[in-house]
C-alpha cells in the first residue's frame, strides 16, 4: 500500500450536528426511537459517545433556538467534561410565521431587522460558547415568477448580511450555505456556490462559503466546486450528507462513496485538510429509520475511510500520467486508490491509539443504547428542530 502523510488522518475532525440525535422523518411521519434525547444535554452526551468510540468528532454544532439554554458557558463545561466542545452556531430563520415571505431578504424592514437581531443573538451565543463559526442557511426564496423582485431580494440580502458581518469578531467567521431549492421552488435567494461566494467576497475575509453536499442538482460536479472554492480561498466548511433525490440528508458516503472520494481528493489536493486550513468538516444529517448514534458513527467512519483512500492517490504518478496525456493511466491511478480497502489499516490505527478497532461493534456491545432507552423516559423526545 502507498504510504502517505499520517498527520492528516491524525488531525481529522468532523463536527456532529445536535439535530442528528433527535427524531426526524418526512412530512408523512416522524418515528420515535427509544432513548432519543429530550434535551441538548442528552444530545451532547450522545455526540460525546460517538467521539469516545471513534476519536473523530470532538465538537457539536448547535442550532438556535432549538438548543437554547440559559447559560452557554455552563453547557460548554458540561460538554468539556464529556470530552467534546461546542462548535458551529446555526441560525434559524425558517420556522417563524414572520418569515413566510423571507427573512434577511424580506421587503418589510421590521422582519429583516428581526432576522438580523436573531443573528446578532447567535453571535452573542458564540461569544459564550467560544464558537468560531456562525453558519447561515436561509429558506428565503419565491415559488412563482413575479412573486418577488429577484434583484431587490439580492440587494436586501447583501445589506442584511453586511449588518450581521459587522458584529462578527476577529476570531469568528460567517459561513453562508447555499441550496438550489427547497423550501422555495422557483427562486432560492442563495441557490448556488457562485451566489454564496459573491456575498462572502463582498463581506470580507471572515466570510466563507459552506458547501452542503446534498444541495446540488443531480449530476452537478461537486468536486469541481470544491476545487474552485479552495483556489479562491473561500471554502469555509462542509455540511456532509448524501442523497439519492433531493436534500435527503442520508449518511455521508452511503449513496455514492465514489463521489465522496472524489470530493475528498480535491480537498486534500487543495490543502483543505492541512494544519491551519480554514475548511471545517461537519455532518448535516437526519436519521429517520436507522439508529441515530450508530448512524453518526458510520458517517464519521465513512469520511475517515474516504479521506484515507484520497490520501492513497499517488499524486506524483498522477501528474506524470496527466502531463503525458495518459488518460487511462491517470484514471487507473485514481481508481487504484479508490478501490483500496483501507478498513484493516484504519482498525489497526484505532487500536494503536486506544480506540476500539470496530467502533460500530463497540457501540453495539457497550450497553449505551439500552441504558439511554431505560433512562430517558418521560419528557418529550427531541425531534428535528426542538
Ligand atoms: C438546510 O437544508 C440546510 O442543510 C441547513 O444546514 C439546515 O440548517 C440544517 O439542515 C438544519 O436544519
Ligand atoms: Zn446543511
Ligand atoms: Zn440541507
């Protein structure tokens, strides 16, 4: 097996979303699961279990107001006691009647101000949690031609973002996520990487793009976008998940492992996993029918496995083949790395670092699932959202 720089694997960190541990579903049905967290504390405990067994997930993203608490410093200490830290703060301007026709883009200044104030409150939370990133995903958009002034909405968006950005601290970042459709079905106000990049560039150095892998039209070459954003120095973070149809939020690497490999190859190629890189890796997933904690374990392992395979690409040989016009040779170098089973090597690495060789099996025999099912009775289970 080709050898590679081990530090990239050693330093790999994938943030877990608090909402992945709650019940989620479709508009037809949300299925409850025994042991589902009832509080943000229980979500953090579950996330910490994933980190304990994999060594890959030392931070948890919060969604405000879903994860609102009185004292975020106390919550941070609680997380630290469990071996994790609080990470990205996600704003939410998509579950309030006032935002029916938009939030940061709304024609009504009062509604825009309400949405801006929510983001300022999120920045305040970041100050208490020590979080670096404010991640903004907007549901803003329109469903029918003529419903809104496309250009005016962009102008208002730019103005609102600029107001929020003024409050972003020197050590903080504003990360703007794009999505091609849903809930809006005609115009989405931040539909693609170009729009996100245009706004982030206008804001300044501490504004970056968030690439959610499930937010592209079928057939989109996502690794190209990754390469381009890295070139431009504007790839701030990933929301990892996978999809068959739309924004399915399935386990990353489940639907198309080869695509994940190609994406991670470009991340490595662009220095996105080098020490000090601005690229943050995060999951943005829901577990509708599968168990949630194993779902998160499987996810971070998938990212680790595809990172290892991407690192196996013999880049010197690849460059030589590319420059020689050896199309099939170059392609074979990529495929050799992709088809390499890195699982035994990763199991060995885990053992040598005091982690279980097989985190999925370790969780299954840990008794944790049974314990939380017994303990977490009464109260209301969290669902996607609260
Ligand atoms: C929505 O589709 C986006 O992926 C956002 O990242 C969103 O904030 C997240 O899914 C949690 O709702
Ligand atoms: Zn997302
Ligand atoms: Zn999404």
